C-alpha cells in the first residue's frame, strides 16, 4: 500500500526590529517540528543556529511597507511594525510565491513556544479549510489556512478592508473583522458568509488553551492557569497537567502589558529573564519569572534535521 503523504505546512511570521531575548527558545521549538516550515519576514540579522526548517526573508520595514502598499493597492497611514498584526490574514496573498507547494499556510507570533504540532494537527484536522486555535475567533498567534487562491484572498471579503489595513492604528483586523467572515457571532453580513461558505463550511475552531488572558479559561473551565510550562525536546507540558501535552504556549501576558491591566509586564521587571546559557536549549521551563533550565527527564526523540522530513520552502 502506498504511503500517505503528510500535508505540508508553512507558517509566516512578520517581525521587524531586534530579535527578542527569547528567540533561541522559539527557534528550538520550531526545530523539533521538522516536517513544518517557517518563513520569518524580518530586518533582523540571521540568528545563531537557525534551524533548517526556518527561512528568513530579509527586507527593511520601509521596503516591506511599500511592498504591502503596492500589492494590496492601499495607502498605509501607519508607521509602526505592530500594525502588521492586521496584515496577517493577507500573508498568503503577499507571499504566494514563498508558500507555493505547501498544502497549508499559517501565520503567527514570535512570543510562542510550540509543542508537537503534528500530534494535534493530524490528517483529520487538516481536512478543514481554516484551523484556528481559539474557539471564538481566528487566532492571530496561530492559524492555518488551506493554500488555495480563494482562501489566500478571503481578506478581501471583509467590508472596508482597504480602509482597515490602511488605518494608522491597529484595528484587530486579524482576530476581529476577519473572524466575522467565519463565525456568525461576529455579525458578518449574510451575503459575505454566503460568498465564502463554499470553502469555510468545514472550518475548525477549537480552543487550545494557549493564552492566559481573560476571559479565556483553562482546560478545566476555571481561571487558575498553569504557573510554569515545560519544554522537553519538542514536547510541551505544564505544572498542572501531568504528562498531558499542549499545542503551544502564547506568553504575551508575560512579555507585554498590552492586553492586561498591569502597569508593567512581569518580564519587564526581571533583571535576568533568560537563565540558560546553552545555544541549543532542548529543555527549559518558562513562567512569569523567566526562562530557566530543567532536568533531563524526557526521552530523546527523532533527530530534528532529517533531510527527508523537511517541508517545502520555495
């Protein structure tokens, strides 16, 4: 019997400015997902020990803003990289050539640590046209979309999309307006939902318990989230869940106070955020107190740089 080929995935991340202090931990979690590719669009220098499944597209912020203006035929009034969060639903269109050959493209953030993605995103899951990590919206920090012309340009079905993507301020286009195309609760127009029903009728919106921000609840339905998360060679667990694994951790509430009521984010008050010196941190704990080493109590998994498992990175 012929072997069934895994559906290929490439995740696009937009990042401008210096790399964050945790970049090697993000990259290590990518390395342990060797059948998935990442494309990081950035003006930052190539980091040490870049995994073979992570590719950089080096471009200045000014030039990338001009590329967006030209390709989307808009006149951006914004000048800050944070506005690129709004642009995420358009990355499939903007980077059509770079994602060619992949069954799915995705978009996400750098303030995440991935677990074993294929453990959760099985062939059954990847039968859906759009796969979100939140139950109630399209997750800006991790969403997968089938790589088809219609879905690459679905953002154009949002009423006023040119105005919203040109506006000087962040409008939550990715998790707000774009979600309105797929979820009735967002009160998208009946006509627009009908227009795209042919390719999003089987969208999958499942809460993956990645983000500790109210009013989101933990897996048990309560508000008592784990205090520490553990990464061990591609496997992500918590201090509250035993051996149960999770898709990823989104630690935005520790590294910024943008989404909380705190005056200062926990990590802004730490003198030494990272307490691991090794370049390839295969095991670590991450919490509001920072990033530190943990004991080697997980079995060694498959080598991360197996050439036969590399995704398509055009």
